[in-house]
C-alpha cells in the first residue's frame, strides 16, 4: 500500500514538479520582514507566506534582517473597447506595485522599483453574473504573478551579493 502512495510522489519529484506558488530562493543568511504602507495589505501577507513556503526564515519581533517594503500598490480596471451600442466589451486591468529591498544594516539592495502587470479580458453582457468572479480571479492571479516577480528579483540580487 505504501508503494502505491510513494509512486506518484516519486514520479512528481523526478519530473521536477513543484507547486507554482513556490519560488526557489538562494541560501538566505538573515530572516525577512515585509512592510507595507497599507497595514492590511494582502500582498505583504502573501509575500510572507511565499517566503515561508520557500524555506526562508521570517524575522521575529526585535530581529533584524532583509526588509521588503511595499511603498505603493494599485489595481485599476478601465474599459478597453466598446461595441456598436457603446457597451464595454473588453477591459484592461493594471496592477502596479512599488517596492524596495534593504539588508539588516539598512543598506538599499533594490531602490524603489515599479513592477506593473497588465491583463486584458472580455466582458459579455449576456453572462454578466460570472464577470465579477472572473475579474476577482484575474486579480488574484495577477497578485500571485506579482509575488513571483518580486521574489525572483529579490533572489537575483541576493545571489549576486558577495558573501
């Protein structure tokens, strides 16, 4: 019975499978803190979760380490195209985050940098009940991609630092 359970696990491990929300991080020599201008920012919470899932230690109270600071976060959705009856048929969503990275000594490793994602989606007036749910799903997917982009950039900077 155990062999049947282990077989799929070994196959997945052998093919290089890993969950899509986990970003591989270099060996980190200090814990991480994530600060956000908005204290209730789901982005900051989700970055911390992604760091933990990657095996990166999070700073405890009074502990210093690397700090990712989310200075600004905006999502805006605007009409992109109209049909012959002046009804919106396509929208564009833009997700913009401005962040920086500092080390335990307060030295800036990444100056304030803007990452912007853009997604276009269609709107069907005949199925408008599903459109808000689709838009919410799109925004969640954009946030996951934003987290991966920030952590990939952070990882590149940390890998290039002299030890």
